[in-house]
């Protein structure tokens, strides 16, 4: 910017100088704060934090974040922070598999918040170690399927369902019909198969005997203290305690620079199911979509 411009437009020139000075001041302050807090990764060990929040209905944001941490050579260890009452089976399994893959390359410690039950506990079992608060709600090893039936209501209204199917089980679980004995047995077989997959994942992740896991896998929830006595978690403590264990496992001696994700974004379905977790089991049954199979703790707090 030449002297002619400053002479012709003194006010504009002064404003530009002020804006430049402000930008440089704020930039320098931000750099200084990051430097003094260990926020610059050049001077601190990088630790990833994976958040598993609320009801699990979509695994992709979490699995994508886990994969990015796995591929980042600068990330030395990962803290898996869980605050979830569970969710749908397959997304829980996908996150479990992603955590297992990550744990083969880098130390992973699971830290339980208010609740890490059912699908939330399923995921925790993939970590190297599990740390729970004494008052965390966890366990709830089991599967449930909830289906609504409006058959009697429709009958009173004079409405009759007329569905044509290719097989007698294709429309099983329809809300317009009452479950037959055969349909109930059919769904029970599905639930039992999914439950056995859950038990196997816990046994493998915790290095526990299948028979011992089955005794604990009757759907009951445990406090963190009870889970510790039962061998379902490794230690009791806060998120900070879990971070200290991770520091020891990864042999980190200096400052830690954390990178957290995924960014919290919720679909409408996730929001509805997350609020439903605060209701009673009967209210949840009215709120959830027919035909879903859940690894879910009905009384889980958010």
C-alpha cells in the first residue's frame, strides 16, 4: 500500500491499520494460550477421545472418527468415553468392531459416564480396559424386541387389516395383528440368537468364561461398583482416572493434547429415542419403532 493511498484516504488507511493490529493481537493471544496449555501438538502427545453418546442408532459418525484416529500416526492412545443406554444391535456391533480394530494398534481405555448399559457396555468390552464410576449404570446384557399391537383398537373401530404376503411370517410383528404363538416363537429365536452374539462379544472382550457371562446376562443393570465386583469392569474411577491409566499404558510422560469427536449431531430419530430413555419401560414401549431389536437399558439416564 503506497503513501499516495494513505494520503488520499487517511480514514480508510487508519481503519485498515487498526483491523490488522487487532487481528495480530488476537492471533498471538490464541497461539500463546494453545502453547501454554499444551494445545500445540508439536509440543505434546496427541490422545484421541471418542464420544459414544445417547441412544445408538447410527454408527457411522463414531466409526468414521475411530478410523481417522487409527490412521493418524500422531495419536498415541485413545479414550473411549461412553454415556449411552444402548441402542440398535447392528450399529452397536459396528462400533464394537471398530474399537477392537483400533485396540490392536493403540491403547484404548473405556470410561463410563452416567450410563454405559446394554449396547453401551457391548462397545466398552472392545477396549483394553474399562473404568467406571461407582455410580455408573452398566451391564444390562440382553436384547429386547418391542412391537405394538393396535388389533383390538382397530377391531372396535370396524377396521380390518387385509395384508397379502409371500409367506406366513413375512408380516410377523405387524401392529394391526396380534402375535400368534408361532410368531412369538419366531421372534424369541431371533432375540436369543442376538443375545448369544452379545454374550460371546462380552466373553471375548473381557476374557471371561461363557458360562460366567451367561449368569450375568439376564438383562439386569449393575452399578459400577457391582460391575467391578462381578468382573465386568477393570477399575473404578472418573474420566480423569481413566486418562491416567491410559497415560500409564501408553507410557506418556509429558503434556497431552486431546482431539475429541465426533461432533455432536443428532437425527430426529436419535433425539426421540434419547428422550425415551428417560421414561418408564412402558412409555418406551409406546415410543419405539415397531420391529427394532435393541441392546437397550430402559431405565438408562442421559
